[in-house]
């Protein structure tokens, strides 16, 4: 297994500095935030992308994933979403995602992760929200196939797609191998599922994992490894037993005030438990 760390915890840092810090902390990969203040696709120039590639090469660190979920450059993490009632506002999320795919391709990233639809609008039905997300996802998938980058839907609590079953139902409606799962272990734990048991169930759809710890009450709060109630070792053992050799990205974005210490702390946990 290979471990990455997401730069969404490094929002107070320049992207290049964050990459250097994570390489120095011993990570194999880095998840690049495709949002301000790091690399926002609508504004990213060829020089910006070339500079990031140079820093990656100089530090011998790979891209574990390109995060196209958060979108604070327009409003916040979840808005605009793929299921906004206002069509023009919804269009902003779709256009951003198309640009993110192009940027990921130029970076050489194998996939992007996206939000699972978004919060269901109070005035709309779940059926409407699902149909609307499928329509947007099909358009995004066409671009994904053209540029050779996977689109990974990331189930999350309180959004349209929360559970493993909802993800499987969604992907059955999309006729493309480019639609995959960004398996966030903490998110699935929050909605009452067992991430370890789900590894086998979602294996055919999963090309990348997010990992964080979660408090005992299962509230959606990304917590340092070993400081919550998840069976981190059991989860990693399951991946190891199955021969998984791809990336697991540690995602601890709430720790913006101490990102370097937090990244090093997560790596220390992985090393102490024999995973890194």
C-alpha cells in the first residue's frame, strides 16, 4: 500500500510548499486540492501546472488523487452542487468539474474525486435530485473518457449519496467504466456501515481510498488516526490481505492550523503500527 496526504489541510500554505512538507514527512503521494488557494482549474495556467509537476518530480512524490470535491472558490465545500435547483448555478459545478478533468489530465493524475450530488434541496424530491445528478454525471463522464481520467464519486453523510448501496444504485445508471468510488472509510463509518466489511463489496468500483479517524458517536468529524473509534488497523489489514497496492490518502482538513504536525502525526501512527 502507498500513503498520501491531502493538501486540503494545507490551505494556509502554497501548494508547492505543502508538497515539499509531505514529501519530507515520508508520504508516497499527495492529493492535490483543485480549488483555491492551491490549483483552481478555471484559472490554472500551463505554467502553474508545469511548476507543480516540477515540484512533484524534484521531491519524488506522486499524485495520489486530485480533489475536485471542495469548491470554496465559488461558495463553499458543497455549493454549487450537481443538484442545485437553479440550472445556471448547477452549471457552474458541472463546468468546474469538466475543467478539473482537463487539469488532472495535464498533471498526469489518474482520477479526480467529486461530491456525491450535494445536499438535497428542501423543495426537491430525492428522485429529482438523483435524476439531475445522473444527467450531470453523464456529461462529466463523456469528458472523463475523452481525457482518460476516472471520476470517483465520494459518498458522504448528509449528501445525496451517503451509503454503499446508494453508490451501487447510482453507478448502475451510468454506462461507463470511468465512474468509480472514492471509498472514504470515515464517511461510511459515520452512516453506520462497517468500512472493513465493505472493502470486498465495493472492490470492483474502488481505485482510491480516503482515511481518517471518526469519534465514537460517529459524527462527521475528521479526526487524527488513533484518536477516534474506528478500527484503523483492521481496515488496513483487510486491504493488505486483498493485495491492494494503490493509494490511501489521509484526509484531515480540519487541522488547518497544524497541518505539518498533523501530517507527521498520521505518518507516525502508520509507522508505529507497521503500515509505512
